C-alpha cells in the first residue's frame, strides 16, 4: 500500500497531509524521515559545502551571513524563513566553532522534529501548552548542543586535533 502525498510549497502546515489517515508506525516513520532527512541533507549542503567553501573566500562572518540568508530563503515562507535564518546563524556558528558538522546536523534534526510535532498539533494546543513545548524545545536544543560540543571536543582531543 503506497503513501500518496500532495504537499503545497506555500502551506507551512503541510505535514498534516503527510501523516493524516496513516497508521501510527507510518506517521512516526514519516516524521523521522522528514526530520532526519532535511537535517542531514540541508546541513551537508549549507554548512558542510557552502559555508566551508565561502569561508575560504570571504572569511567566517561573510560566509555565515550569506549561507544563513540563503538557508532562510529556501524555506519559501516568510515566517519559516526568518526562523530558518536564525537557526542558520546558530548552527553555522556551532559547526564553525566545533570544527564538525555533526553538532549542526543534530541541532537541525532536533529542531525539525520539534517543529513538525508542534506544527501538526498546533490547532489543538492551548497557549500554555504551546509555550511549554517551546520551552522544552529551547532547553532541549541547548542541552543537546552542549552535549554534542563536549563530545566533539573530547574526540578532537583524543585524536590529537
């Protein structure tokens, strides 16, 4: 049985079209694939390739600005674009300072996962529930990022970098 998906680029809440009417297993699989696939793919392109190459030519600040703005633009939605640009600045700095793309991938993937879950449940959420999830998200990203930085730095020390 195939999953048929019709997503509109101008619909920021299109995740409901991906999971509505599907079994719980297919819903979880779809959410994980969207979160991990975009997190890994976009970080490889934007931070792994573009930011690395532009940093060689323009320096870190110039490359961070250009890549973060382009990252926002590709989301093709004003609200998502603004948040994506801010996330781009954060994960771009994280990748640069850690010397590894992995913390950026983790942070981006976790951000996508939270955004998908919140977006799918948004119409049913009360304001206090939404604020609670947002607070959990912010703390989770902060703790996860710190953990990934510590792991990256301990690996760098162990390998002599």
